[in-house]
C-alpha cells in the first residue's frame, strides 16, 4: 500500500503531470505543490473543457479534496487570485479546499522586472526563462530577505519588509538596468488587496499534513518542471531555480522523507524542451516539426514552440537515479500512433566512446551524440484503448523497451489529453 505518492517530471517539463495528477486525485485526499511557481503550466482537460493551472494544484477540480500550495513554492498572488477567480466564475472553487503555506515566498513585482532585465543582459547566452520572476524570488529566499505569504497577515511587518527590500531593489533596477523603481505604497496597496482574497487560506500546512499522515490520508505530491531542469541535478545553468526532484517533495512541504511511500516519474513517449540549453535528441528538421504538430507542443505558460526530439533513454535512466523512481507514467503514446519508424536513444557517443550515464556538465553534454535503436511503429489509433492487452503489439514492445532501459515498471499509460484516455497497468496507490 502506498498512501503518499510523489509525481515528478522525468524530462525537461511538460510531460503531462497536470493530467496525471488530476486523474490520480480521484483516489487521493490531499494534493500538494512543493516547488516552482507560475512558471509551471499544468493542463487538465475535463469533458473537452481545458484548464491550465500555474499555481493551484491540478487536483483542484475535484470536490472534497484539500489542495495545498506548500512551503517550497514561490507564489505570485496576482496570478493566484486570477486563477481562483476563474474557478469561482465557473462555480468550481471550494474555498475550504485550498491551503497556502505561511512559509511560501512571494513573487514581488521587482522580481519580474529583474528576471526580464537579466535575460536581456544575457543576450545570446539567455536561459530562456518564463520571465515570471521565479529566479529572483528564490534568490531572495536564499539570501534571507524574501517576503513570505505569512507576512501578508501582518500589515506592518509586510510594509517594513517591503520598504527595506525596495531600498536595494530600486537602486539595483535604476543603476544597473536603467529601469524605473517601485513605490512602497503602490505595491503595499496592491498586495494588501491580494491578502484580502487569500489570507483565509494561509496557515501552517506542514502541521496540517502531519495530522493527515497520522490519520492515514492519501497524499499526492505534484512536482512542477522536470528532473533535467533541477537547480542541482539539471543541465545547469539552463535550469529553473528550484529543486524539481522527488527529494524536494519532503523539504518543500514540511514532511519528513520517511513519510513518502512511492515516487513515480512522468515521461513522454518522446522528448520536449522549452527555453535554451542542451538537448541531445533534439530534431531540427521535419521529424521535429512532425512531433511538434502531432503533439501540439506549444508552451502552456508562454505559448512558445517546444523543441522536440526522440525519446532519450539515457536521460530517463538519470531521472530514475536522482529521483529514486519506483515506476513510470508514460504519456502521449498516441502522438506516435501514425509514425512509421520510432527511435529510442539508448546510449550516447562521446569522443568515440559509448556512455549510458548522463553527464550534466554543459560542455560534455553538448558533445554527446545520441545512439538510436529504431522500432517499427504501430500505425493504429490508441486513444480509445483502455487496457494494456488491447494495445497494438508494437506499442507494447515500445513500452517494454522503455521498462527494460529504465529498470522500472510503467504504472500508467496516457493515450490522449482527456481524463478518460488513460490505461492503468499497476495501481499507483496499491
Ligand atoms: P505538465 O506541465 O507536465 O502538466 O504538461 P503540460 O500541460 O504543460 O503539457 C502537456 C500537454 O499534453 C497538455 O496540452 C496536455 O493536455 C497534453 N497531454 C497530456 N497527456 C496527453 C496524452 O497522453 N496524449 C496527448 N495527445 N496529449 C496529452
Ligand atoms: P511545467 O511544470 C517546461 C523552463 C523555462 C526555462 C527554464 C528557466 O509546466 O512542466 P524559469 O522561468 O523557471 O526561471 O525558467 O525552465 N521551465 C519550464 N519548461 N515546463 C515547465 O513547467 C517549466 N518551468 C520552467 O522554459 O528554460
Ligand atoms: Mg507545463
């Protein structure tokens, strides 16, 4: 029995975590986001209606569940309030179902200005960030000057922290970036307006989770971004500013690691990446266009075209290692339905040698060339299929090969964007 399951992206993000968390929420009591911010875009499609969540956990559409924005998340209250209001308009928001950690740091307007200004200065060497202020907000957390959600509950504390931050930030923005600084009263008034809307949700969520665990509740920890975007374990510096790997589920929610029962990695049947940075199996030509077209690979947050490539078994094995994956959730299998020949990268070639352990040093990874195995496609639609047995033989072979390379089982297979287009192979909470 697994009561507490961590779901992480096993590639460079956008693996379909939102859809998976939404369907697993059916069996869960609590859903927790534990890192990242509104750089995430998690898509959930219910009865043809599309929702993209940036901060709210992807279980939010289910009634009677508790959704938590944990300690490790950076919260832009403007975005959060807008997300809540969209659900309110649709009659889909249950105020009792949302908790926000008092320890989660706030994204402030100057974080967004700095994110964009730094990207401009980097020029050709830009990271390709989402410009949502994620990096600068995490910087303030680590440098211990950040302002937290709990500070919204105390006007004078909020005001004084804002004042001392603006002293430095305005100086920096005006002198280094020749931009306009911010006024204390303007941000103060705006943020107190957000506080009116979200204050009732802010509390000690670690304590809430501790009680829930003692009461044997089922908890889903919803990762954002993906393993290769992890600040420590990703393709630095082309990464995001938080730990995206499974260990962060504990740190980012105030739950001890011994309480996490199972870790599942979400992985697409091919690979995508948004933003800059190395991507060994990237396809530049018509095959890349074909995957982008069939997979509708355009960013859920920024709308940017996602870079596309074949499945990378070396990157997957790395994700199994650094997350301690117990199993995989393979998504977008249907995107390969009509592809005649499907490639899987099983090894890299590096300076005439063959390697299977992913190097994360930029200069070395850039030199790695993928070595592919080619498999015959299945040339049949899979979106209507609901059991593993019914899948075409070549699709089964493709999945088996992924399992063989990763050393772990596929728990779920997703064959379409809708909730129903899912094949359960192993019971995730079982
Ligand atoms: P996330 O960030 O990991 O939640 O993923 P995104 O929502 O950014 O991107 C995944 C995209 O693929 C979304 O548009 C989903 O609706 C879609 N999607 C998820 N699973 C499947 C699937 O199995 N098949 C197809 N065709 N689309 C899927
Ligand atoms: P989900 O949760 C894909 C990428 C950005 C950029 C890098 C740093 O939807 O999978 P940041 O704004 O975080 O400082 O940008 O990380 N990135 C993502 N790519 N999916 C995401 O989230 C991402 N969040 C950030 O494109 O390359
Ligand atoms: Mg996404």
